[in-house]
């Protein structure tokens, strides 16, 4: 299924967190937090100013991003868990 976010919304795939700590301890699934890092899958056309002028999004498909812990709405598309969030929920792009 093809999905295109509208306006300033972004479709994000969470990046899985590490299975082990730096010291080598394995983290069980019950103790893991959902990662706040993801990869942008697709981006809407951008927000609009009051004048109607389009503001282009700062992120693009393929960017690796950080977002807030409670950001976005979880959706399931083609059996895959994804997030839809506003571009303003994105904290930054990982270079």
C-alpha cells in the first residue's frame, strides 16, 4: 500500500535499539524502551503560511532522525509498525 503523508506530517520507521549494553549485558524485551530514533519513510508537501505560501519540509525520505518519547501516532501499514508525526515533533537529523 502506498501512503503519502499530508501537509507537514512525516512517516517514520523506528530504528531498533541495541540488544546489549556497553558492558555486554543482554537487555530483555520487557526492559527495553521504545527507541526515539527513526528513519523517515516519506514526507508531506510541507506546511503553509497564512499567506498560502508553502514552507518546504526540512527532512526528506531516508534521513535518520531523533524524536520525542511521546511523539507521533502509531499505525500499521502492510504489516509494519510505523509512526506518523508532525515535522515539529522531530528534534533533529542525525548526520
